[in-house]
């Protein structure tokens, strides 16, 4: 068991100070890993159900085999590890724009780091996911069977204003260009289903569904919810 509170890493970034910390949750007696950006809590190992369901629901919608998968946002690693549990995944590229986050996993600081970094299918890439989506693919570019995105709080609440264009109709069109003809785009959101976003995405993809993912919240003693959008090319 760790100390009551331990700061594992602290890095200044262009979006604010990034902190990885470990603490003991006294109500459960377990270690909890948390990430803060500035004064915002980004993620916690206490709540990983929806992050895992992002991979499960997204990949369940893919009919192909030998999958090439792209994950936008590494974070604590739970989405990526859930994707690796699908035996159809041949290669998994995980993009993060923050060097510190990739370094956490290379240093083995997080509970799932070893499962992620020791799997030969995994590539951790330092890059800007949103910039990648804006760049039109050429003949040498990879077309993905699935793109799984967990970076912003929701389509309406971004960590950085520069991300906003991805959630427009033209942004969804740009994402679709990086997918195979039968590919899937899945998106995590901390907000309830957004009808305006669903309408925009439906103008690009053949079908879009918003899945409400409920999970137990031991801190409140109740149930919390996230949303996973799954958009299919056909």
C-alpha cells in the first residue's frame, strides 16, 4: 500500500501543469492513480469502465479481422489495453501529444503499463491526433479499421480550443478519410448524448449510435454515466 498521497510526476505543458499522483482511497483501501491538468481532474483508475467500453463497443462494430487500430489519447492506458484484448487486433497505434504520458508507461508507473508496452502489437507515438486527422491521407497513409478517441471531456468541452474543429461536420469528414471503407470511429464523452453532435456525425457516417455507459461510483454510493459514440462507415 502506498503513502496517503504521492506525486509520481509533474510536468509543465502548453495546456497547464500535468500531474500524475497516487493516493489511497480511504473508503475502499485501494491505491488510486489520478491525472490532473492544471486544476482539472482528467482521469482516475477508480473509473475505467467507460474507457474500456470505448474499445469494446468500438471494436464490436467492426466486422473485419486482422484489425489496424488507432487510439487517440493514451492516458492511464485502459482503452488501449482493452483493445489489445480483442484477438483480431493486429496492430495498435496509440497517439499522445504529451511526452510525459508516454514516458509514464515506458517507466512502468501505471497498473496496465506492462500489459501495454510489452505487447508487440503496440506502438506508442508522440504526435498530435487532431493534427493527424486534419492532414489528408495519401497513398502511403494507413487506413484504420477503427479509430478510438478519448482526449476531450466531450464534443462541447475540449481540453484545448484548437480541438473544436474535429467535432464539426468537416472534422468528421476528415476523420472518415483515415478509415477503411467499413471502418468505425468511436468517441468517449463525459456528457450525456449530444443530439447536435449526433446530427453532424450522421451527415458523414452511415450510422451513429450513442451508448450510455453506467458504472458504480463508490465515492457517491450511486451510479455515474459516460457516453460512447460509435459511428460506422457503412
